[in-house]
């Protein structure tokens, strides 16, 4: 059986891949009825998300390695990096092994754990970084900013010695003041407590100076403000070894889209229109290196308490590509090849993660986002009910079919 309308889009990794291998495997899968020969498909390299929360061990009622990796596979991902805000925190070999054993048993794709920067993510003492370095993708205290400047300096120096990246959640605690949405017009109009932009960019400013001083490899997580983009752009021009990520929701939504539900509560929060425009410019000019989902599932009860009372975090692995393809590629903001660089090529290059498979999409097909159909345990998304282009029909990881759309 032939598939005459199969196209491969590899981003800047095109020269490193052999499309013939895809064509052969797709033909085999078509013969088995996995694909419809009447459709036109596009094949992408497996996406790589360097910022997800799979909640296990410690919080498996929110998500597990098994459900999280299944959701990732549905979204076209063949590799993800899991953040360390777990119980126990992976800050030593014993704690990390608890997570690694679950990954070995239950993951359907490649799952690379982060190690913590500080013990228990408490910011008071460095984790046993040397002991776990070979078994983690990088170091982060995600969920918390490292407040002490000297502690972050020591962490960067140690990470540099170990040949690892420090990936920072940048947030100044004393500037938060109990806020939970952006400190902008929506907060003022609706009586909500706001989180100022400076709480993010002032710690980025500090950490960029430390990265310049120490020569460490530094990665900034989930940037959301115009000032953050500007600071990182200038640091790159000065030769600082820094990369950064933002998430789909910060590129597509802003405070004008907020609704009074937990589906719109995440940290950092949705910022103002000028921030979203600055992020888009950062994507276009290369200041922002990659897009990560910050997939952060919670239980229904934790997300049903409105903007003020709900837990921070939304899910994103199963909607990321359709959201970005619909709102950025089809509108002409960026090319499809650029999107693949942001979702597949650049993350692997920066974090030294090998290629591990591909996914097969029908870009002309539309679906309405239905959280009840998610493979993730999390159901909270601001894109609920939105009609998006791009449906994944198949994900292959390490030679195995890890997701196949039901007909």
C-alpha cells in the first residue's frame, strides 16, 4: 500500500534524518490499518518537552508516569523532562532512584528526570548534585525560585563543574504579596490580588549576572514578561550561555482572555497584551529558544475553586501542537519548520537529548478540545471547547507505536 501524500517536516534537523525510514514504516503501518491511505499526513520528529510535572512519586492522584507519558505520546512527544517538586524530592541518589524505577517500569516514552538544586527544594543547602549528576538531565528547583544569591552562585559553579545546566524558576518571593493573577487591568477590575512582572524579571536579572560571572549553562523556565525577553536578548548578545522557554498559553492568551475559573490559573500568570506581543517577537527573532508546556495536572477538586482558590497549573501536552499550529503557523506568525525547531530540535540540542521517534499528523483535520478525552489525569485547560487544527494519528518512539488514534 502506498501513501502518496506523506510529507516530512524536520525543522533544521532535516539533513540528519532519513525520510525513507519514515516512508517504509508508514507503509507497513498502513497495511496494518493504522493509517488511512486516502488521507494526507505530515511526519514530524518526536517533540521534546523540557518542562513537565508527572507528579510521581508523591502525588499520583494528580498524575503518574504512566498517564503522563501516555498524554505526551498523544501530543506527539517522544521525550520529556520531569521537574523535581515531588515527594521525596530527587535531591540524592536514594530519592532519585524511587522515581527512576517507576520511569523504567511505566513510561511509554523517554522520561528524563531533573535533579533538585537544593535539598528538599528548601533553598537552604545544596542537593547532592555530584552524586546524581549522571542520572539527571539538569538541575532545577522548579516551583520555587532560589532566593539566596550566594546559594544560586554555588549551584551554578557546581553545575558547571559537573557539565550540567541550571534551569531556574525565577521568582522573587517577597514581591508576590499573595497574588494569583497578573497585576494588571483584569485584576484591578475584578478585585483580584496581582502578581507583578518584577517578581519574575528581577530574579532573571540576578541569575543572568550570576551566569555571566560563573560561566554556567543557564536556562530560564516559563518566561512570561516583556522585560524578561529583553533581559535575555541582551544577555545573549553579551555572550552569556543562556537559553529560555515559554509556554503555548503565554503566546496565545493574555489577561484579556481570563475567565473566573481554575482553567486560567497558572504560575507565572497570563500577563498583559504587550507581554504576549514581546514573547511572540522573542519567538520570531530567536531570543526564545523553545516552547515547553509546563504540563501541571491537579485533581478536579483542586482546580474547581475559581481564580482565587484553585491550585496553580494547567495541562498542555495533548493540546500544545494544535494550539501553536492553529494560532501561530496558520496565521503566518512563524513557519511550520520554525515550530518544529521550537518543539523538537532546539530542546534536544540544548539538553543533549537524542532523537527518539516521530509522530504522524493530519493538519487539515480539526478537533474540539475535550478534557474528558484526555489521557492525562489532569483536565484543566484554558482551551476547553476550542476548535483546533492538527490531529495526531500515530506516535512512534524507539521503534514502538506508543500512541495510535482510535478511528
